[in-house]
C-alpha cells in the first residue's frame, strides 16, 4: 500500500511539473486608428497571423483595430516580442493599406513579413494578430490573409481576396468578387459575378448569377447558379439548380438536382448525375472518357445520340425509333440514335471512349 501511495504521489508530481513546463505567459496590446475615407477608394488588408473581421457602416470613415497577442514560456520574452510588433498603415485620398512589421531582434531594422522570407527569431505559433475593420458599405477591398479566417458582414463592395489556411464567411450579397482559397472553406450568401479558385478546401454558396469556378480536391455545394463555367479536378460537387453549365471535370463527382437549360462538358474518369431536366429545349452535350453518366429523362422529350468506343449505353423501353450501328468493329465504335417522348426539341449528345451512360425515368 505504501509503495502504491508513493507511486501515486510521484505521478501527481510529474503531472504538476509537466503542466508547469508547458504553461504559457500571454501578453497583448490593441491599437485603433480612424481615417476619413471616400467610399470610392480602396482598402488593402494583409495578414499572416490571425483573423480579419470586416463590417460595413454608413460612415465615410474607416476604423481599424489591431489586436496583437504573444505567448511565451517567459513573460519577459513575450513582452520583448510584443514591443517589436507594430501596425503599418499607409493612406492617401484613394487608398488605405493595413499591414504590420516586426523589428528585427538583432539588427534593429524592420522586416515586412509579406515581402521577405527571412529566418524568424520566434515561433510563428506564438503570435496572433487580428484585425477588426469598419468600412463604408460599398468600399472596394483587397485581402491577403494566411493562417487565419476572414469574416464579412453588412458590406457589399467589390472584393479581391487571397485566403490560405483559413475559412471565409460572407453574409451579404456581393456584386463582384475574385477569390483564391487554399486549405479553407468559403461560405457565401450570394455573388452576382464571381471568379473563384479553390484548392483543397470547400465552397458553400447560396446563389451566383455568373460564376467561373476552378477547384481541386474540394467539396462544393451550390444552391443555385445561373451560368457556371467549371474546371474541376478530384472534387465532390453538389448543385441544387443550374441553368447553364460548361467546362471540364477530371476525377470528380458532380450531382445536379435541377437542370434548367444546357450542359456542355468534358469528363475524364468522372461521375455525373442529372436528377431532373426542366426545359423541353435543353441541350446536353458531353464528351467523356471512362466516365459514368446518369440522367433522369422523365418529362424531357428529346433526341438522344451517342458515338462511343467500347462504351455501355442503357435506355428505358420508352425510347422509340432506336437505331444502333457499328462504325468500326475493331475499335468497337458504334453510333446510337433514339427518341424519347413526342415533339421534343431537346437533345442529349454523348461521345467518347468507354464509360457507362444510363438514361432512366425516375
């Protein structure tokens, strides 16, 4: 029993020592600056160490609050580093730039973090720099943010953003946006005209009028888009409603719940599901290689045509005037034509190598 108690005391002591060893001292400071600024100007925000929160208001003024927090095992070290970090804000009548600088510990000059990849004399994980910015609602904004989130509310201006290792929230409808994201998820209410690049991240969007989307290794969820130009690689994609869709898919999976007009796609080792077609004049044109295509054609009268090399085609019995002929026996190249419904102006045209094409009535 005595031995057990001694072991228990030693374990408790080790835990206390361990927690003491990893205990961190935290110091911080807050700087706020206000600048009269025209809504027709442009704001540039750059950060590598924290979040950027942007809020729109009716004032012709920009208010910037920078919160800087440093942690270290020793409080004197944390304070020393904190004193070396300062906001760097420059402005003119038409442009306002927000950045920060860290004084070099030994040489005494400033190294701009976004222009020099100098060896740091501190652990990046021990520094956090957060921005809270109030801006005129229609002010144009450019953002470069690495290792932090971006949050935007009550703001509807033009946006150019590059966000890495962080998520992005936009709670209002924007007119125009050009966004590049890596290793993060973007959530947007709506964008009228958007160009979005996403790598190894995610997109959750309620609405877009005109969207050009280039994605790789990402999860995409769009509720409604009028016109979508889509270049996809190794993505999982779900679109509730799309009017016009064209582009290229490689090693991706795309599900469309409601197609309102046309599709023009190139597929390579990809899966495409179209659950319903709502326009009798829709044109679906697909060039594919080793892909699986499933289209629900119920209530969509159309002409179906396919030219496939070694491909598999399955049509419901409701198709009529089916004509299938072999064009090249050696290549197993054949042409198929068939009609579904009556007096239809719709078309489905599929060409390519191998693959599985299934039309069904659901």
